[in-house]
């Protein structure tokens, strides 16, 4: 099925590198997803660090392999830490990922997400409504998307070109673009939307992979890993609860060879 600009073999190599290097990922994320994100990173082979206070965030961003900024449950102190961390990451050359949760639907966080674009994220990850909202369009229903990735593909291309970031639009088929090249990933399952924090943790995974691979490959490898793991987890689970546990197991169990075999790209 692969006619992608990135090959399954490249995704497999990126996973091998992640597990060999164990990148240190600083996560400034929301209270709903923090523990889950840490567990996802550990299961995949990275090392999470939830350093999200303004006094330490900048220093830590300078020594991290990658940084996640997720606006899911913002507080003033968290915003201050995110500003410091994203600026320090940009200054140090540390790749960082922006996950603009509910952008377009809520004005304060939308303005904040637009503000920190000046610190040049390497990857922007969101659902279709969040990418639309960050681009000046309408948002979704809270953190839920009311649009499909293909509906905002032109906006994603333009956002990538204007910011220099890879834009990853999550959905039934994930669309990932650097403004010129496009990767579509067809794995994953609807039950992923019924476990809190799966999308948010994907941003953390992207930050981990960005510490060892170039941005388009990093965003694609992270997405492929969590979606192939989800495909496997569905086969052994009975509902969202058992799926969540099985997903963590599969993130650790999926081998590079299995990822190369099972990922479906176009």
C-alpha cells in the first residue's frame, strides 16, 4: 500500500534509534494526560520528565532531547513555564512539539498557541478542528474535532509553510505534512478516542522521536507506532479499560520489524 514519501523501513529504523538512545522528553502537559503521557513514553522506550514550573522549565528544555507543550488545562504558571521552555528550546536547538488543545474554540488558549509559534516548534500536532483554529478558522467542540483531517489539508500545508513546522493532523486517517510532502497513516482504531490522553500522549511521543529523527519522520514514526500498537491492542481487549492497558503493553512489544510490516501508508 505504501506510496509514501517515507518508507516503512525508515519508520522501523526511527523506532530502533529511539529505543537505543532513550531520549529525554520534557512534558509540559495537562493534568488529565500527564501520567498517561509519561507511561506511554516509558513503554515506547523514551524517558519522560514532567518539569513544568517556570523556575526550572527553561533550564530543563536546554538539556532535553525534546519538549512537549500541550495547552489542555492551562494555568497562569503553566503558561509562564511553557513560554520559558519553548523559548529555551528554540534557543538551544531542542526540538519541541506544540499541541494546541481546543485552539479556535477558546480564545485565551488560541491566543497563547499563536503567541508561542514565534518560538518555532518543529512539530504542531492536533485534530482537524485545532489545526483549523490555530490557522484562524473555527475550532471544534471543546477538545473534540468536528472536522476530518482531509478537510483542513490546505490549512495544514499553509501552516507548515508559514511556521516551518511539520503539521500532524490526527483523525481516522492521520495526515502529516511539512508543507510540501505528505504522509498518510491508515492504522489505528476508534476506541483510541475513548481513552483520555491518547492524543495528548502522541504529542509526547513525537517530541521523543524528534530527538532522534528529522521532524517529518519523527511525527510519522510516533503516529505509526501508537496506531499499530492500538491495532494490536484492540485484538486482545474488551473495552476502553482493557484497551488502555493493552495499548501500553503493545507500545513496548511492537518491534521495528512488526512496525515495518503492519504500518499502512499512502
